[in-house]
C-alpha cells in the first residue's frame, strides 16, 4: 500500500530523496523501487548497521547510511523530499517524535515534500498488537506478534482487507497507517 502512496504523492523528477528506516529494504522489497523511479538519487538512513548493510546489498544504488532520525548528518535543506515510513512509531514519547519531525524539517529544502506515515492506533488489529507489548517493539515485532495471535498470513490478509476500505467513512479506524503529505514553507 505504501508504494501506491509514494507513486501518488512523490512528484516525478524529484531530486534527492531521503528514506528513513531501511528495515523493509533490508528484509523485503520496501519502498526503494517506488522512490527511485521518481527521484534522481535516494539516500537512506537506519540506526542499525546490519540493516544498512543489508539494504545496501539489495539496492547498490541506494546511498545507505547509519544515522538516527533525531540527529541527521546532513546540511540544512539537503533533500528535495523525505519519505518517513513508520519510523516515528519506534519512539516511546511525543518529545522524541517532535524532535525527529523538527530534524526532518531541518534537512528538507523549502518547497520540499515530506511523506510521513504512522501506524494507526485506532485500527483494532494495530491496537491489539500494541496491547500485547510493553514497551512498544519495532513494527516488525508487532507484525510477528500479530502472526502469532491471528495465525500466519491471516493477520496480513486482514490488514490488507482493511486497507482496501481507504475511501470508506470508516477509514480512520480501518486504515493500518495514517499518512501525511506536507510541503516545507520557505
């Protein structure tokens, strides 16, 4: 579902795009292909060195770096776009999210596009997975919990079925994630 979101919201011909959290690129297809099709260059960051190495091996054209979204090692206005796919779900409190959003805004050029997603706490399946954990583990662990709770691929099929309701009035409850597109003002 996120690839479709990138295709809708990331302008074609974007210069340099930053992708935060490389877990999906390291372990599966991820969003790299969708982002690369619309960008001249893709830079990715993750806090885990092993994830960065695995993502770079899968996608040799990805400029993958070890970095924390709290303190990005880039100059102000370095990126024409940023895709932050469920990165902020990993933080325990709002101050960490605020700090990270400010850092993303710092490295986004004026007029640049930010695409940000967060898991939707109103979704019953996300809430169920969240209720089973303290403190919240990374999203992949929540999906594994969901697999165990709901048995194999049924959990992911249930999430996919709920995502197909994106235009329904219930979308605020049935959507797996909340997505925001913003443009940085000058």
